[in-house]
C-alpha cells in the first residue's frame, strides 16, 4: 500500500531498528570470533622509572591493547600496597626487591590478564669515605679537616669525633687539640634524605709538636766567579717559621738569610754547616756538607727539555753546552738527575714521565773525572691538557619514535682520546661519544616544540689523567604526528555504513622523526585498531560520533580527531491515523497507516507492517489494524527497494482511543437496608464503566465523584470512592433505604501523549 504523499499528515519522531534475524546472525558471528581468539587481549605490559628526587618513589606506566574494550588496571606493588589506573606513582616504604603485579581487565567483563616484574629499589651508597688533615700554619695544635666521599644519590652530612670527647659536623671543620699526641679521628657520613644509610671512617692522626723534618742545601758555583758560591736550603717543618744560620767552613757565618752567597779565598774543600730553627718554638736541626771550590772545568752548560706531543706528562731532558763546543760531554762528565719528587736518573739525555701537572723543578749534578761538580736547576710548568667547550645535541631517531640519539663533542688537542660517560635525570647511564636513550614517556613540549633535559656528562682522557665534569641543559625536539585527520564517507552500497580512514589531509600520516603510527578507533563504545575502518550504524535519522587516536609506537605521543556522521533515511517514512469512537462502532480502535517516499527515488519497493499487538501479526502487508483495547502501540514499517542493500525499518508509537463509558445505575438494585438498627427494604446505586477496553498501564485516569443525595434517614449514605482509581464495574455506592442521586466525571489520558484524552462528559 505505497504512495507518494504530497499533503500534510500526522508524523512523529521515529527510530530505526536492526531486524531481529539479522541481529541474531551478527551476535552469532561475534561469539564465534571471540571464542576463536584470545578474548580480545593482544598485549599487556608496563614500564617504570625511578624518581629523580627520591629513590623510593617509582613511576609506573601500563600498556595494553585489546580488540573488545578498554582496560582497567589494578596494581599490586609487592609491599602490601595496591593501586588503580594506567599511570600511577608509588612510594615504597623501604629499599629492596619487590614483585610488581599488573592486572588488566577489559571494562564490563571478567576477561583479565596479569603480568609481573621484579624491580629493585636500590639503596643509595656512600663510597670512598676519607678525610684530609692539614695543620694550621699559625697554630701547631689547630688542624683543618676536610671530608671526601662519593655517593650515587642524595646529600651527604658529616659528623666528626676527634678522639678526645669533642665532636663537630660539616664537610670542612677546624679543631684545636689541647695536647700533642696521637688521636683516633672518626668520621661518620650519612645521606640526609635517608639517615639510616651511613658510612664510618677512622684513622689515627698524630698531633705532633713542631719539628724540622727535612734539612738539606744546595751549593752552586757561580758561572763567572769560581770562588763565589750560592747556597739554598731545602727544609721542611711540620709547623712554624724557619730561621737559618750558615757557617761556610772558612770562618764566615751568616744569620737570617735564606739563600746566602759566600766568596772563598782559595781552591779547597770546606765543611759548610746549616742550622735551622723554628722561630716560634726554638726547635733546631743541623746538617753539614762538604763544598769543593775548584777551578772552572765546566763550560756554559744548561738543561733543556722538550715535551712529548702525544703525552704532556712525558718530558725529554738533555744537557747542552751553550758555547757550542762539540766535545763528547757524555765521556767527559757524569750527570745525576733529581726530578723533584724523589726519583732520580743519570745520563746526558734522560726522559721522565710525571704523575701530575703543574710547576716542576729538575736538578742535575755534574761531575768531572777529577770529581769536581756543579749543580744545575730548571723550573718549568707542565700544562694540563684542556677539555672545554663541551657541546651536547639530542635529536629523535628517524628509525623509532621512542629513541633519542645524543652526540657530544669537546675541544681538546687529544679530542680523539676523550671518553664520555652520561647520566640522565631518570638515572639512566650511558657511555660513548654517541648514545641512544629510550623515551617511552615524553614530557610536555614548550612553545617551541622542545623538551628540556639536564644531562650530567663526564669527559676524560684516562691515559693523561684528565677529566672534566659538567651538567648540560639540552633541548630536544618532541616528535609530532603529521597529516592526521579522520576522513569518512558514506558507503555507496549501504547508507547505514561509513568508510573511514586517517588521511583526511590527503597525505600519509607520519611521525616527524620516525616510528610507526598505531591507530585506535572508538565507535558505539567499542574499540578498533588499524588505519582504515568500516562502521555500521544501528538506526536512521541519528547522529554517530567516531573518534580516532593516532599514537607513535612505544611512546605516549598521540593525536585525537573526532568525526560526527548522520544516518539519513532519504525521505522515507509513514503516517497513521485513527478515530475515537464508541466501542460498538465497527471502526472503533482502528489504525490506518500510509507509507511515503518524498524523493521518489526508490524502485521495486515492497512494504510490510507490524502493529505491535501480538506476534501473529508480525510483518504483514495490510496497512490497517483494529486493536482489541485502547493503548499506545509501536508500529513498524519495513521498507524494501532495489536501491537498498538491506530493508529500512522505521518504528513510531501511536495511541488509539475509544470513548469512555463511566456512570451510575441509580436505584437499579434492591436489598435490605440497615437504618438505625432497623431493617427495611431499600435500594442502592451501582457504578458501571467500560475500563476493560483500556490498557490501563498506558493511561492515567481522573475521577470526580459527587457526594450523592438520599432521603434515607440512616447515616453513611453517599459515594466515598477516591479519585484516580480504576474502579471495578458493578460497585455499589450505598446500602440504604431510599433513592440516591450519584454522578461521576471521568477523564482518561495517554501517558505517551497527555494531550490525547477521552471523557464521559
């Protein structure tokens, strides 16, 4: 019964439903698929990293993929504590090893997966605890103490015990002892953030009375005057100021002169005595040395040196005659070298490798075959090789979105030998000139699209005993997702199906710095993966939201886009009409429906109807139906055509009414009335209606009753029913002698549309 409607008629909002047979088939297919797969769980795992400020705080990040829903995450941290959420931070009460268990449950289901990892909350350590002791130059009982140690975390606090009952705290302290002697000095170090982590170092320190510990002197013959000698003391004292007294062996003496000279009268040997005294205490020490004044036999000799260009600690020494004479000096003379650190050597040419940099003085004693001698000195400086201008660059890897590639460079004449060690803010340590670091979690970028990292870098040349430590702030570009936007079009073969992809900007979706892109779609509460999707809508004339999230693989870098689609019916619909009549009218409770196609674009159409009253009338071709009772019923039209892959089903609610009958049958019944204890013949009124023709759950009823009049002399006459009640048929209103005047006004309205009402007045 199809026709194109040009006139206006009554229409209501409708909702398209999927046919029951098709729904059963789809559910069966989904059930078969789920039973053959892994219950929707692809993978579950988690990452973690230690907090940079507190070793006991650990940050966890859950990862999971599922075909059938999002995960809810529950954590058990192995110390009796639990938590919930994808990203969670937990503070362990102590250090040690803990088994962390992550349980991932698909929302609104009992499907779950559990994974576990053993993590170690590492106790900070204090290593290489020691201290330096330096006596004060002004007070022999006053000593300066300096603590040294290494720790892999936290701030170290120091406590001192000076062995005489006194204590102090601090990295550097100064303490004056009351008596000289040997004391056991104790140093306790503890990490301020974890006071129970401590280390103790003890050693004995002698607080000695000032003494002269070394006394020697050099005697050097002048190059131009063989009778003139230059003297220089070599002296060390534990404390105090040294004063000198010289006796040159020829009767002459000198006081309070540190580096005196003496001119002898003849060539001979002299016993020279040097007496040193600590000015503040009077402690003395004396040394004697024979000095020979001999005719000049040495030429204009001098010490020359060259540095090894490949080893700045290696020095090559040679004795040269500045007068240019070419005699074989190695046969004529002997050369004894002292390098200023206790090591010696001999020969015209020697080489020596020092252990440290700085100012050095070398001494050479020259002797001839006649045992005449001369001492030469040379002072020079070994410059520490420089390592400066350290630069660090960091760029995301073009191979993976969760990798940062770092490179370091520095200026040095030995740049090829520099070794580098790295430590990042999260505790990650690396070694090498170029390193890679995994970045499963990227912090929020600044306005320039960068993240900022503080990196501790150590550059060293082990062979040369040189190292530099610096902290560098490095800007790294945070990867981004390019060209991502949802693009959806209606299927040409099914107007309830939409085809979507992620190339809404017309180009392939990529990561700016490498790494594969993963996609997650959300539609009607379900989650899907993949770059392309087909979505089937449940109903026509309804809006549907499609959400897609692009994520760089193994990172937290995402982009989200939303597309809203509308499933249209393309002008197809229907309308129904009914008349409100008395129940004895043959057209009472009759509903007549007409289908329409406003655009007139469909051919080969067929229409079936379901009037929603009972199953035996399910989908028939008649377009009218007479109901057994007044009520609100869902009417469904199934529309088929050659242009639709599947039929369109449209359902609308319609209310059919019948005139209400509600009245009193006055005095139609006889009975015995009880008036004042007196039995008399009387009459009572009966209430009658046709409420059985209404589906009472679809309507509301309003009754207004009169009080009733009677000339019966007894009490209790009159109607006393309450309003808004579906009173039963044949209910009596009074049981008294006489006539009762009784009436009722009844209104019945549809709950679905309160404007649709019937009345008995």
